[in-house]
């Protein structure tokens, strides 16, 4: 049976509110997606049945400015963006970003406005917190003139990082939304034989948007300390075996999965959920970048690295440096993908960095997966290393320290 295309259902899955309004003395809402009820507490029927509701729910301090922009909307031939506050049904104050486009009739007169509403409250609150923090630091600068130069440099660095971060995140968030909106438009006006392609692109962009949000939230939780490893005895072989249980992603991509588990592996102290997350991200990268017919290998091992310690020698006060190994339990993900160019390897764990292989292809990704892996591993007292050769493939290895090495023999 042919797949039924349902653009309406797709619109209602977007993490934003879509609407269409007739341009009149008061905007008459002709359509608003169901997400409006989750956002503001009013059902779509409330907005479509009450022409004055939108005006009443505008924040009093923003009302005149936004109404003035609305009346001058006919001056815009390109999409335009408004940011303002609205009052929810329960009295909460929310910030929204309204991205709108005016539609004209054959005579060029503005008739309809269609747009997308996004909740940006958390972003605004974060900016306000940063502003308050900066103000507090500036007050301290006035009291501590001797430290003024050092604090000013710190503030400049904070501002630069904040600007770069907000700019990068804004770009990364806009890209999948813009692509999805374009495909939605093509669904209505494009060639019917390409609709399946448009739907595939829309689904891909929505998945990318969701993954980007989830990765950003993961990094935020880790950075702020809201998520800390819950340490317990962990069997790394069980984690790797669990990852290998579902072979569907490998089969669908025409890949061969090989699993090599160390027969004897001591337990490590770690958070099983977080370590599984790190392995899943490394495995997902390998699946995405390995071409059909390639091989992915998951391995575990017990390894050691030497370290010297001062040990008394025979009571004469002299010391020697004996070899006392540090033991590590490792798991690695090896692929036969394109490999990573040497000039890119130093930046591999930077946030939002994607190598040439990812940028020049349709391979989805946020550029945050390896950064999350590094943060998880570092919080376990471990390290993550890699080896890569262009045209051959890459191997990423996670090293987790063994804290009770008594009786261990590393073969």
C-alpha cells in the first residue's frame, strides 16, 4: 500500500506553534496548531473564536510595540521576526519568538500572515542571569580596584565565549527548522513525485533538531553538575554486549558487526547508564560514517601502563623506581569509515566541531557527541583516545581505571 502523506500530523509534531491569521483591524486567527495549548493553556478554538485574545494576552509592556509592528506588517516583503512576552492562561509570563511571513493577493495587498512561535523563555532567563552576574562582577570591580584588570579580562573572555556559544547554538537550531519549513512549503507546491523525498528530509531534520536539543541538555546537565555519576561496580563486558544485542542498525546499513570481549575483566567503579551512553554515541558515529559493506568492531580489554614510585631500599636511605602498573579496563569502537584527516584531529572533541566527512555529506550529526563522551569519561577518572587513518578507518578507545588491582594479571 502507498504511504499516506499527512503534512498536518507532521506540523503538529514540531517543537513550535504554527499559525495563520487574516490581516484586519484585529488579527483573526484562522488556524493555530495544538501546541499552543501546551504553551499558553488556551485551546486552538479559543484563539480562532476570539479575535481580541491575542491582543489581551500580550504583555502590557510589549503590547503597543507589537501592535504597531503588526499594523506595519504590510511593509515587509521578506519574513520578519518579533520577540515579545505573552501571558499564559495561568498567569505565567513567557517570551516567544514570532517568525512571520505576509502573504499578498494578486493585487499585492497583504491578506494573510503565517508564522511560527517558539518558546524562548529559558534563553531569555539565561541572558538575564548572565546580565545580573556581569552587573555583580562590575560592582565588585569598583570595590577592588587592584583586581580590576584581571576581572575585566575575565569578563571579556566570558562575553566572547557567550557570544560565540549563543551564535553557534542559534545557527545550529535554525538550520534544521529552516530546512523543515522549506520542505513543508515544497510539499504544498512542489512536484508530487518528490513528496516522499520531502518527507524524508523533514523527518531527518526533525530528528536532528531533537538530537541537538537533547545533546545540549546533556552537556548543560554535566557542565552545571546537575548530573553526577552514580558510582557502583560495573561490568564493562555487559555494557558492550548490551550494545551489540540489537543488530538492526548494522544490518540496515549493510555492515558487519564483530564483538571481541575479554574473557576475564575486573569490574570498574562507574555509572552504567552514563558509560552506556558514551558507548552508544561512539557506536552511532561508527554506523553513520562506515560505508555499506564495512566492518565495525566492539572490543573490551584489560590494559596496563607503568608508573614509578619511590620505595625504600634496604634501610640505607637510597630509593629505587620499581615498575608498578596502573590497570585500565577499556572498550573500543573500530570502524572502516573514511578516517579523520590529521589537521582535524586536534579539534575532534570540540563542541559543535564536525570534520570534512560530515560537512560534505548528508550524514546527520550535531558535533556534540564526542564532547559528551569526553565529559562522561573524564568524570569517571578515565580518558578517551583514538587512532585514525584516512581511507582506512578510526578506533576510539575509552580507558577506565581499575581501583582494586589486587590479583589482576594482564595478558
